[in-house]
């Protein structure tokens, strides 16, 4: 257990620490975990599992029931903030998930005390993803949400509705639903339903 770590409650990192190997064995806590990059699932009873570990891949898994906002890094905080956010949803076995996001300008001090931040809560129940803005700031209006990737959608949907309007989507054989080109402002709440 000293060769891997949890980052927060949702990310399990299992790096390769030996030279010249292409597999790694690590402890995977009980439940369903999803490969961060592909969305493929691993069910564990709380056991040691052997995982492929090619040179270009770090084993990074997302705990079921988690929602994680991600963003491509730029060369500076300011450059990064111009990039769209992408949201990863890792559905639990009961098809629910939860997550939140605190957003500020990345540079100023005392943003919380001065109210210069945005705080959002993400939730999934009954095949409906909701983003609720609990506090908004002007910085969030400049940030867009680009893609929503939902891991663990066991049946291919017939349609996806974004704020009640039909939206194109793709569905992968490993039970991943992808909705791209959302173009939504971070400062506005929204819902996405799959049927």
C-alpha cells in the first residue's frame, strides 16, 4: 500500500515504480473504479489487482459516485483559465454521482472573503445531470464547459436532452456517454438528461 495513493476521495493513483515492467499490482478499494482516461470499469471486492501499465500510461482510477471537473493546463494560470472545463461523471452502482467546484481567478488573495468566487454543485440522479450555481462571480462568465463524459451508462441512450433540447452524443462500447461542444457558461446552471 506504500506504492500508490488516493488524491482526495475520488482519484486512485497506481504508478509504476520499477524499471522495465509493463504491469503494476495495486490495491483497489471495494467498489467500482473507472479508468480516468478511457472510462472502462473495474469492480473490486477490496483486493490487489494486476493492471497493464504501458510506458505512456499512469494508472489513474476514479471512484464510483464522483464528479470531477478537469481542464487542459496552459503555461500559466491566466492561460489555463481560457481553456474550457470538461466534466467526468463516474456513476455509482445505483447510477448516482456528486461533486462540486470552487472557482476563482487563480491569482487574487482573499477571494472567498471578498465574494470573488463561484461555487457549483454537480449531481446525478435518475439519468439527469444537474449543475447548480450556489455562488457566482464575474470570472466564471468567461469559462465554458466543453465536454461531459459519463462513465457507467449501462444502456445506450436513444436521446440526450440539454436543458430540454435534443443534443448529439456518442456512446462507446465500454459504457461511456460523451456529450461534446456544450459551450455552456460556468456561471449558469444546466441539466442534461439521457433517455
